[in-house]
C-alpha cells in the first residue's frame, strides 16, 4: 500500500518507522530540515511530488492546530479514492471536514504520545477508532494497533470527545493546578518529583493542543467535579475529621481498584 504521512514530527516519524518495512511510505513536511530524521521512506517538501506518488491513504500527523489546513493543502494532489486519516487527540471540526471533503476517511486516536509513553513498548496503551470511519480504513488501523499490542475500542466522534474530557482534561487540569502553586524545593521527596516530572512533560506540549483539549465542551462538567471534591477534602482537613478522612480515603481507593 502507498502511504503518505503528513508531518515529520515525533508521531509522523514513529508511523514512518512502523509502516516502512511493509509498505511504500512517503512523508511530506513543509520544513525540509525535519525530513532529515526520516529513514527508509520517500521525502517530499513539494506538493507536486505527491501527485506522482498517488497514495492510497494519507495519515495526517500534523500538530492539532494544522490538522485540517494540512488536509486542505494536499487535497488537490490526491487520487479520488485516497483515504484520508487523522490521529488527532482533538477532533474539533473534523466531522464537518470529512463530510464535505469527498474522500473516504478513517479517524483514530492512539492514546499515547511521545511525552509520556515509551514508543518502543506500548503493550499497556490504548487506541480509539472512530466507528463511522471507512471500512477499509478501520481494518488498516486495527491491524497497525493490534501489531503494536494496543487495546482497541470504537467510539463515535461524540463518544471520543466525552472520553477525552474525562481521560485527558481531568489530569491536565489537575496537573496545571499543581504546577501553578509550585515553588523551588531544595529537598523534594519522591512523590513531589514524580508530580513535577509529569508537570514538566505536560508544559512541554503545544499550547494550542492543551487549550483545545481543555476547551472540549465536556470539560467544564469534569472541572466542576474536581472543584466539588476539593471542597469536600478542604472541609475534612479544616475540621481534622478523622472518621470522615478514613471514609474519604476508602472511597478513593475504591475508585482506583
């Protein structure tokens, strides 16, 4: 299969590495310098090169801010039956784009990223495939994710956004609040250092990505739950209520079993 990958960042090069042994792969990036770090694939920095390649599927690995613009830039150079696919963690605008683009599509979300996951060991990670995707596109990504050992689930676009609000917005917001009150520690403990490592990793992400995940329409409801639980915990601490604390801790332990 001929596969065109848009974007030679960490995820783009990751997909180049795992697909190149079994497919004819090309990667396109507007920044030629990034193409130096791709191997065993064709490298395109000119849109006209895409026409001659005639891909069967496009994997859009551009950053979230440029997902739709990247699609729009290559559309005139693609065969009519070429499948468009994205791996974006934020699907804002994509259902509408796919409905009007005139191409079959396959949308998915590998629930790991280069900041926190080890891309060489993904056995405990997950992937979401959008259920409305083209049948052949779903088969293609299910095969990739299965070979990586990922747990695969199918969601609609709306179910995906609800899941992301829960699985990303809550830890993102909690980490932001933690980091917002931090000060230098001369002798940090293990727990503190682990939280700081997560905070530094999160703050290394693109501002637009962080904003779009937190701007998910489902996020305010999750933030309200955080605020509610903080109020309960604050009340218990202020009253030094040992029985209430024991009950609270038991409830939390039940949530994470």
